[in-house]
C-alpha cells in the first residue's frame, strides 16, 4: 500500500503553506488547524461547499416528514416504509463509487452534484407517495455518492497526520447545510407551496456546477494510478470489485460488521427525531429550528473533536467511545421529556457525526488508491 504522508507528484509550490481561509471561521471551534498548502485549502473549500448543499438536501425529509406525510396523504403505518425504501438509495451509490475507481473522482463528483440537485428540485413537483419515494430514492443515491467521493478526494489530498482533522472539518462545514435547512424549515407553514418550497430551493447548487467544474482538480493519487490502468469495457470497470474481494476480504467484512448494526439503529433513530419532537414533545417548526440551530451548533463539533482525537489516539478507541455515548443519548431522547430531551438530542448528534468521521477515515486508510472509492 502506498505511503499516504505525501501526495505523489507534489509540485514545488506545495511546500509553501497558505494562511487559514476566512470561511473556516464559520465553525466556532476548528481545533489545532494544521499547516496546509493553497491547493489543499482550495480542495477542502470546494468539497465543503458541495457538502453544504448536499446536507441541506439530505436534511429536508427528516425535518419536514410530518408535513410531507400530510401533504401526500401517507398513512401513519406506511411512513416508516417510505423512509426505509428511500434509504435503500444509499446502496445504489455503490455503482458510482466503483466507477470513480475507474474513471476518476472529479468526474463522478460533478455527476453526483448534478444528480442530487435535479432530484431535490424534482421532489417539489411530486403528486403522490410513489413519485416522492422514486425521486428521493435517486436523490439519496447521488447524495451518498457525493459524500463518499468527497471523503476519498480529501483523504488523497491530505497527509495522514491531518486526515482526521480534515474529514472532521469537512463534516462540520457540511453540517451547516443541515442548519440552513432547519432555518428555512421554520417558515414552512407560511411559504407559498409549503414543504415543496424547501425542495424547490434545492436547485441553487446547479448555479455553482460550472464553478466546481472549473476549479475542482483530479487527485494526484488517482492521476498516478490512471497511468497504470489497463484494459477497457465491463471487465475493467468491475476489476476494483473483484480485486477488493480477493485482496482485502477481512477488512471489508470487519467494517461491514461494525457499520451495518450501527446504521440499523441510528438511521432510524435520527430520521424520526424531528417528527418525535413535533408530535410527542409538542415542538413547533420554529422550535425544531431553534434546537437545530443552537443545539446543532454544539453537535457539529463532534466532527472536529473526533477527527483530531482519532489523529492523536487512533480511530478505534475513539469510535468505540463515541458509540457508547450515542447509545446512551438515543435511549435518553426517546425515553425522557422536558429539559433532558434537547440535551439528549445534542449528545446524539455530536456522537453520530463523530462516528461518521472516524468510519470515513478508516474506510479510506485501510485501502490503496486503486480500491479506495469502491471500499
């Protein structure tokens, strides 16, 4: 496996470190900011902007689930099934990640940005439950693909000692998109088209697509790997899957064994939190927004704290600790009331984001460039 400490083919100008950009101060706590080159800061900024748009889109269904359910006439005993089918879209993103190991990260990243933008905008026009599920299924596929590829790109651009911090900051900056969605959600009852307006606003990233296309480079690691690629057609496209299964079956199995049960619980618990706040705890849309903006400001720090802790103490002990915190927080959220509810919610968000950062770092560090996106 290649050494990740210094990107291959480094240019002479990369030895000059750039000043910390202004947009990083959007996060109240960024930890011990490492010394990065101008290109590394530029790539991080572009990926953070894409993540912000993606998180806005990803957060809408959970926030407005009650309004969507009423607007489309979805019975209470079917709403869980709707969210379950939509989440299956994440599995379809595997095809995108495999293609990225063959055709490059940049090209597929641009495709995912175009895809989730179009599907989010299209969701504003659906007329029934089936159309909503189909549109959001595709949106989830592109959203998951964008998240995976953004982490792969950043991992290939940063040195090992900075990788956890970089992925953490990317997650924290991207989480501002969820805060943006929460801010807009406060006005859902007065918008001309109700919950549909939330999705119509999702067309904004399309205006930035040309900017991404012009400024986002391919990673140097993949450019080096591209020179070694041979063959064409379907067999060459499937080669990363075959080689991954042959060379790293144990690593893939262990990651799956940890992730599947975790997401089985957390995916459901997180999706129904806004609905529970409104229908069980009596929060108004404005109250949900206030919790997401104020409490979420603390919760998103889980990205940075976990990233730096993982760089210092190792990914495994930190992720185990975060899982225990997450378990306690989710149990408390669904079994308490009053002031304990927002405290438990903040703990759950903090630990969910922390765990995400650590698994993303593990998933990219355990595999070489040739298989990284597929893994």
